[in-house]
C-alpha cells in the first residue's frame, strides 16, 4: 500500500492547520503552519513551512523553513504592535479589529503547479509564482515570477529560464498535473528518463 493516499493528507507532528483545505496525496511536514490556504493535489511541504492566505498549486514542492504570504503589520498607523488588532488579548471588553484581519486574508498569494520554493525562501503577499517556477533558497520574492523562471537573491531577480519559451508554453498546454493518477503512473518511466523534448513529443500527440 502506498504511503500517501487521496483519502487523507499526511500531517506530521506539531502542524497548525487553520481554515485550510488540502487535495489528494498531500503531505505536510513537521511544525508547518497553514492559515487560510489551499494545497493542491500532490503538493507537499518539508518541515516548518509557514503558509498564509495562499493558493498552492498541484505538485508544488515547498522546502523547510520557507514562508509564503507572511502577514504584515500596520505601518501607516501610529504603532505597528498587536495591541491595535489583537486588542482582546490586552484589555477585558476590548474587541479585536475584524476588518484588519479580513483585509489581511484578502491579500492572496498564488503558487503555481510543479513549482519549487527553496529552503528559507520568502514569497510576499499578493505575489504569483507561475507554473514550473523555482525560487532559490533564501530568496525574498517581491514581484511576480514568470512560469518556468528561476529567481534568486534579495530581492529576488530572474536568474535564468528553465526552458525556452516555446517549451514552457507546450508544458503548460500539456498540463500533465491534471492527468489522472493512473496515467501519471503509466508515464512514470517517461518522466524519469526522457529529456524534455522527447517527453513533449511523446505526450503532446
């Protein structure tokens, strides 16, 4: 029997999952926090990832200690502190600022299909990382990342494309991440052994 299944995600110890949904064959690493987020089919995190207000695509690979959609403090106010919006923690009878939390949750981050978010990388709120994109370890992503682009640095900048534009477009049109589970298994040896051009020739028809 396979370790992962379509019935239930594999949740390692000490995870915090709040208002989040997970697809088939999902694995969530130890100590990971998911808040107001969706994990697509086959996506996984390694240890201690922190993901908030984010739609994560299918087959996303999220390394340990990465942070996606980190929440902001109110820099336009007189204070940055929690007491402004988590007020009930500080005074009996005070209310938390519901509007602040609603606005924060609306700042959605999007991680595409078959992406790789490297160790310790940060992807800021309202950023989109396209299908097949790679974010290098330790990068801080403040701008959208094009499909099949590798970005690195602080702030992150394009390093190089993984494939020529024509190949990237064919991969997105093929959308193998939407294939049924059995078809993925049938094509496993092709994924393992064919170069990208031979793979596209065989599977694009």
